[in-house]
C-alpha cells in the first residue's frame, strides 16, 4: 500500500505546510514511516508504517500509557522522539510487570 500526501498551499495555515512536511520527513528518518520514493516539495509518498512505527503507536494507543509517558518526559525534561519512544516502551513494560506482580 502507498499513501500519497499531497499538500497544497491552501491546505493549511501559513507555515503549517512546511512544519507538517518537516515532521513527516522526521518520522521517515526516525524509521517510523517508510517511503521508498524521493520526496517532492509538497508531495510525500508514505509506503507504510515500519515495525518500529507500529510498536510505538501500539504502545501509546492507550490514553493511560500516553499520559504516563508524557508525564515522565516532563519530569526528566526530555521530549525528543527517541525519549518518548523509550519512555512509552518502559511504561508498557512496567504495566506488564505490575499485572503479573513482578
């Protein structure tokens, strides 16, 4: 499957197009999204979520996990994508341990 995202100048508020493209490209570079075609100025073809992207989204799907991950990120003072991915994974691990009384 391929998902074509075509962003026109009229799609979003001023500077929002560039910000959206930046964040999508960042997710591609962070191996959360896959794209095997060159990106155009206002066109991005996303071929799929990567396994890492699936894992991250599955980890933060639950509002309780997402809220806990954001809270921990605030406390440690890091909101980088890598930190959020690691924190959300750790939150899930701790919930699993708690469930089994470990």
